[in-house]
């Protein structure tokens, strides 16, 4: 037992040292025009590379929601002289992992490989082929489109999916963040729609390359040039528009679910906004701190209206949402909603207590090293810094920014950003 405690203490010390040492991010613009963010780390013989494009679902062409997601789904299912089986087999032979992801703002392609040249270079060749010569084969397109349509139809039978889709539409009326794929429109997409989307969005001008691992600067520069030199060239596309704040309102959708799903929220801040840290620290007390949060204490512990209730802040390229969510028995919707709104109103008026403020800071600062305890986590953070144009010392100053937040800062930030006159409410499954 003593040995276990000693090892735990050593791990905590190591993580604390890592956080204090910071992450040395090198940044440059490659000859191809892509922006590069590089962290040299020789602790493990591994290399992680991620390429992010401003090609998320918010960039779907008008009338063609689902194009971004389907393009991303097909990107690594055939490239150059390799079909999907060949790509999979070559990666397995090299012990490498290739993955793709898409969210509202960005489409990402990631590679993890051993850093030894005989493993690294063939793996990078595969990544390059996926980036610059995806095939979008007809049979693969038909298969993946059918799979996506079936998955979406199934998802839209579930109350949580119905709630999410309608909630975003309420928060972002007339804005790309509020538009989501529909089965009929997804089924109407053509292969040429994906090719057009790829050619216009997967370009050097819209790309950010993040690298973490066991190579030096010269090798990183050569790597980036290899990956990006032949990316499609296209004219710059406009950025996403700023959303218009919605008017406060409530929407109810019938559903035969056992419980009702309640969501409250509004657009708040974009990435890099100075109000982020006051909102982050304050939200821990309101609904982000699990069992110590006010929402959990009032809604669950005191009244038993919900098993779980939460709030969070989600900054995006344009102002992302502040959201409160819970599930409750249908007969309790009115009472649960009333208490939730009361807790929010009290917090907006008073902010956290000094005790709550210190507890929030201790948790956020104490857990921060866990965000940097692997190459993959470092890469995730570096990629976000690069894509959203955050300061290179963002990670170094994170805990300092948290510690600087005062009660007055929290009250002022919430007053500016979480305004009741713009708060929308969605209820799925209410009686």
C-alpha cells in the first residue's frame, strides 16, 4: 500500500513538473502556405501529426447539409493507388494509426506512427495520399452514403438527437451552426458534391498542421512540405458569419420517451475571447463541477428532479453556446425547469461565493496537468491553439489566467454573455 501511495505521489509530481515546464510550441508558415505548430518531444519514439482544415459542418454548401461529414468519411477510404483495404493493411504493417474527424468548425486528419525513419516515412506517404489524392470511388460513395442516411434516420428517433438538432436551430436561427443534415438531403448528395467540397475546402490556405513528437525542426519542415506541397489550390473562402442572438423563447416537442430532455442556452463567446476564463471558472460552480455544482445540489440532491444536470461553455470560431441540460420525469418538467432557472438567476445576480471560487480554481488548476500527460493530449491542445489562433503561450499561462479570476470578473462576464432575454429553452418529451 505504501508503494502504491509513493508511486501515485511521484506521478502527481511528474505531472505538476510537466505543467510548470510548459509546452514549447514552435510556429512558422511553410512555403505551401500552411501554418505549422510543432512541439519537439523525444521522450517516446512516437510521432503525432494532425492536419486541420476549415471544413467543418458549418461550411456545408447551401442546401447540401451533410456534404462535409460525408466528404470526411470517404477521405481515407481510397487514395492514390490504394483502395481502403490497401490503406488499412499498410498502416497495420507499419503499426500506424490514421483517423479522421469532423466537427462544426474543422475537419481533421491525424496520424500516429513510430518515429524511426523506416516506419515514419511510409506512414507519411499514406497520409499524404489521403490528403492530396483521395479517390471517392463510386461504390464506396454509395455504400457510405447509405450507411450515413440509415444512421441519421436511426439517430433522429432518439430524444437526445432530436433535442440537440432542434436546440441548435433555436440558438442559431439562420446561421450555419443551426443547420444539420437531414436524411432526404443527405440521400440527394452526389459524388461530385464531395469532390467540389474537397477541392474548395481542403486547400493549403485553409490548413493548419500540428506536430508533436520525436523529430527535430528540420525534419518537421521537410515533413510539412511533403504533406502540403500538392494540396489543392483555391481562392480563399469567406469566414463564418457572426450569429444573431436569438430572442428568449421555449419550444416543446412531443416524444414517447420515458423522460423529458431539457436544454437551455444561447450563443456566448468565440475562441480566444477574454471572457473565457471568468466564464470557465464561474461555470464550475454553476453546473460544471459535478456534485459540487449548484445545479446538481438544487436539482438533484435537494429535490431529486434529475439524475444528472450540467452546464458548459463551448467556444467556437464564432460565438459558441452556453448550455444547461438535464433529463427529468415528464410530470416534473415544470418544477425542474423552474428550479433550474432560479439557480441560474441567482448565480447571475450574486456570482459564486469566495469558498466556491477557491474550490473551482483548485480543481481547474489541479486537473490541468492531466490535459498534457501524453503526446496525443498535447497534440489536441496544440491543434486547437493553431486552428483558433490562440497565443503560443496559452498553455503556459492557463493556470495563471484561472488564478487571476475574481468574483467581480465572473459576474461581469456572465452579465455580458448569459443574458436571460436571449436564453432559449427546448423540451423534448414533455407531457
